[in-house]
C-alpha cells in the first residue's frame, strides 16, 4: 500500500465514526465507555504513549518499526506494546517485505480530542 494523500486521509476520516461524543455533551453509553477506556488504558503506559507519539508525529503519517524501536526497551517489548496499541484501535499496521509499518488509525486523534472538548 502506498502512502495516503491528504485527500484520501480526509475521506477515510469521514468514514470512521468517532469513539464517542464530548464528555460534556451527554453521559457515555456502556459500549462507548468500554471502547474509550480501552484506548486510554493503552496510552496509560509511558512506553506505549511514546510509541504512539512517535508514529503519530512521524513524517508521512506512518513509521517503520525499525524507526521507532529505540525507546529504552527490548525489541520483543516494543512489539508487545505495538500489539496492545493495535488491539485498542489506536494503530494500524502493514507488512512490507521484512518490515512492519504503523500508522495512527484514521480519526483517532480527532476523536480523542473531541472527547475532551467542551461542547
């Protein structure tokens, strides 16, 4: 898969529903609470938060695991944390040859920001 253009990313963002409304808008449903807690729990670990930040801020919107593995823990631990971020719906990955590339799922940052926004 090639890198996505800004137009393609915007189109994807429009297709993905945010996790939930702003906290000040209405109480979260049980399902929204589960989904949101899973995301924040995944980011509650400093290594995971750093990996998420490295991917989100990487040039082109995606990062090869080879570019983000120097976070002070072993490679198997990095893989474990990336797996947890994927399971929480925060990252997507794609294997290209021997390397895996990670990108932030479309609309994740906007949805998380919207959650904490006063409406």
